[in-house]
C-alpha cells in the first residue's frame, strides 16, 4: 500500500495541476497551446501512474473505468496527432472529477 499511496498522491497532484490550468474555462484552454500542452502532459502522467496502482486500489474504486483510462493513456502517448481537444475538455469535466473523488477517498 505504500507504493499505492505514493502513486495516489502523484495522481492527485496531476489532477490539481489540470484543474489549475483549466480554471480559466473552455475558451482560455482552447486559445492557449501552452495550457493545452500542460494539461495533456499532466493527463498523460496521471494516466500512466494509474496503471501502477494495485488491483486492491482499483477494486476499491469501481466508479473509475480503469480499462478506458488505460486506453486514454495509450491515445495520449501514441496517437497524439489524433487528440481532439473537445474530447479532452469533456474528459476533464466528467471523468477526471470521478477519478479524483475515488482516489481522494482511497487515500484517506
């Protein structure tokens, strides 16, 4: 569980950075390549870190679609030319809060 705690803290820090970089809203995000790059990098790091979590942590967070999250990581890493920013925004608004809530309760 010690390693899990390290990864959970790291994932939550990536989420905090995504939230910080998207606090200006959709238009600001879409207008700034710098914000897009920062957010995509943190999402990639976050998704990579989730793959290192133990099955116990994953089982304790059934609201998270772990398979989709793994697929999302692969898209970010391998299909970066095919990334749709509108889809990224939806993920930030819908899926990231679910992960944050699930891991926030797991880390306590």
